[in-house]
C-alpha cells in the first residue's frame, strides 16, 4: 500500500524523505516521489519503480530545501507511471499533495473542476485534491488562515479514505496534514518535525509521536505543531512515547526481515506474555475493565480479522470455547461487514490486526459498535486506528513486523488470545484452576519450545531444496492442526507463488483426494493426541496414491510410511499451533529463497491493506 513521509526542519529534507521511503518499502509500491520547496518554488521529483531510482534523481539535483513531502504509490487509479506518481500539483504549480487512500467521488470532482477550467495530467483520483485546494484558495471565503481553510474546504468535498500532506510555494515553511480512515503519525523533533503513514519510517528521528485522529488537521513548521478539529477550532493533543527501538526495524545481520522475524518469535512471545500472568497467579489485564458481570451477559463472541490474523482467530476460537464455554464465530472482516451479522449488546466482537490499519477490519469494528456490541482490539501497533475505535484494546508486543508475510505477529496474536481466554475463564469460573495452571506453565515454556524447533532449520531447508520447483501442494490437519494447515498454506502461497490448498484431513475423501497423484507433496500437521490416529489414516490414503509427505508432529509415530518428519516439542494442544507453525514458516521461506524470489516484498502484496 502507499506510504507517506514528510519533513519540515533545519536540515536538507530530501535525504530524510528518501530514508523514510526506504523504510516504508516493505509496504509494497510501484512508484515513488518527493516534492520540496526550493528557492520559493515547488520542485517535484518522481518516477515509477524503486526508491533507488528516485534517489538517483534527487542525488543529481541535490536540493537544499528543508521542507518536503514524499510518497510511495501502490497503483489503484491509473497504471504505475511518472504521471500517476505522487506528489501531484495543481495547475498553477502552487500546491503539492501526496495522498494515501481512495477518493470515491473523484469523477464528479474532476467534472466540477474541468468545468471551472482545470486540466488533469494523470489518471489518479488524487490529482483533484491540489486543484480543489487551489480552487478554494482563490474562490473560497476569506479567512485569516487561508491555506488551512482552503485545505479544509477541499477535504470537505472528498468522499472516501485519505491521509494527505500538502505543501505550498505560497507558505514556504508550512505543511498541512489530515486524515480519515488512513493512518498518519507526526513525530516531534527539536527544531524539526516529521510525518509518516507508518511509525518505522521516522523511528530513527523521534520516539515522541502524535497520532492524528480522523477529520483532524495538523499545521506543522520546524518549531510548531498545531492541531485543529474539523471545524478548524484549535486544540491540544497528548504526545505518545513509542517504546520500539529503531534497530528493531532493521535486519540485524539476517538476510531478510522475514527470517529475522521468524527467529524473533521466542522474544515476541515472552514480551507478549509480559505481566499478564505469573505461575500460580491469576491472569491480569489492567488495561481493560471487562468484568465477570459483563462477561456473564455475553452469549456470543465474534473474532473478526483478515488473512493471517484471521487464522490466529481460529486458534483463539478453540481456546475460548474450550475454556469459557461461550460460542465463538470467526469471520473474515470483508465478509462480516457486508453480511448483516446478528449482533447486539450480548455480543462481544474481538478484532485482530497486526497493523491495526486494515480497512475491512476497521469497517467491521465500526459496524459492530453501531449495533451496540462491545468491541475489543488486538493490535501490534500502539495507537493504530483499530485501537482508537475499539472499546477495549490489548497489545501484542512483537515489535515492528516488516516482512509482508506475517510470522511473529501471528504467534503473538495466538498467545494473547489464549491468555485472554484464560482470563475470561478465571472471571467466569468455567475451567478448573489446575487445568489453567498447567496451560500457564506450558505457555511460559513456549519460547524454549520454539527455540528447539528453530534448531531444526537445516532439516526444513533440506526438504525445501527437494520440493521448491513444484506447482501444487496440499496441507492437511484436523482441529487446530487444520488452522495451522491454513496458515502454512497461506505463507507458502504468499512468498513462493506455489499454488496450495489447506483441507481438514477428514474432508479429503469428499472431493480433494481426486487431486492427489503420484509425486504430489502433502504436508500433514499431527499434534492433537485425540485426533492424530484419524489424521494418520487420512495421510496414509494420500501415501497410497503416491504423495510425498512432510509431517510435523509432536507425537511418537510408529509404522508410518511418511517421507520426512519434523518432531516438535509436545505442548498443551490449545497452544500447539504456536509451535507447529514454525517449520511451515521456515519451509515457505526456504522455498521462496530457492526460487530466488523477494521474500520480504512478494508481488502484488502490501503489508498493511488500508483500502477495501
Ligand atoms: O495488519 P493485519 O493483521 O490486519 O493484516 C491482515 C492481513 O492482511 C495479513 O495478515 C496478511 O494476510 C499477511 N500478509 C499474511 O502473511
């Protein structure tokens, strides 16, 4: 998805902007651009392709400007090209804008502006914005803040989602930013200020952030940041200190972010467990005031999310149902928001999102609130949109996840959902304390269990070397092993571009077994002692049809004819998906590496999906 960076200060803006754009590369993009104010005029440098191309342009010009806006574009309206890249300027060349999101009514705005004599040089929805600003600047009501008033009037005409940065050659020391349904943060410096769509872009410059709200405006100079609401009344705003370390967003000697993040999972889990429980003590979530009385009124829980976060939700469902005896439904956010789900004040809706900015998940949350349900957000990003919309928020502490393919966020989400389930169970008294105590001990052992699996990386690599040229693979499991099969299959698709499907092992003979032919690879996850025998039978069926099998198990398997077995430590079955996913993450990673693909930035994908 698109990325935004902005700088106003006392040093050269371009290197700061380029560095910020480079750290946003992981979001996925197809073109990049910068606008600075040089000698009182707007200077726009942009092109399709990588930030490295843009850097060649900016290095050759080497402007002295100390204020600028920057953008990486992920094409929505109009193909990737120089003309369609941001920043866009108005016809007079006085206003430059970068924009994340989608302007839904841009056709009608374009017609309106065309009638007024404006011309357009791109196919983007964004180009209407600088022209509208110019229109209102020259035709709008006169105020004593003409720049801000013109931006506000233009924004009032927009329908859709946006995070916008504006600079003008008429106001050479000022930048205006605003947002709706698209993230934007402001980093406060000393004699300099920063803007970004994503915290890692400016983490090396500031740890003190303002999180801009929907329909809020900020006017920035080198020495000031002023906030205004949608009626342009000025207000103050609390600053937040973000604990992430800038080096946490670097590769630290690993070849790729994904591999680093796979190896960070023991730490991410330790950090996420944090102070939520200690052995022999009850779980604690001081950040949310959910009471036993409230929980007793709940007759249904929804867990709503997208992609990997939804897979974490599936594992969470099992934990909540088993420990709390409350029915849980897991829904894909993009489906939930349009299917008129049955929700009322007796429903608790839990939203899981690493970024906290996924457009469908946010919309699904707003829907549940409008129907009177309480909402609880699980996010990895402090102050992200979802956390600001929800009634309650709990955080995973995985640290910045840069690789598009989610790994440490998934395992952290699962562990947090399980701890939440234990917390609810303790409030409700639905599970014997001794069972919960055993589970707690097992959770505390997870980091060591994961380290044991990571020690087997070479074996996984060996199997990856054998199968990386294949075109189709199947993942099988029952119960939570099926949830892991789905997540393993998604990881493989995303970064290796190999077609794969996950099936509940018992479903195989209801259709998919027709696809099994000699030499095909089938991956089986066998960790639930109650279901393992049944899954083995299903896997034997594929073996007898010539499949090559890669098995992940924590059970002692005897008399089987599987080709490759990875033994993982046994844990309580509720949390086994946190351990059994590790070899599958590694498998996808090494297959992708063998194919020479860009593991961290797979084609067509973006880290945070801020449009529908
Ligand atoms: O930021 P979110 O957790 O809301 O993102 C949800 C999905 O877009 C995300 O998990 C996606 O499926 C990942 N690329 C999976 O690796």
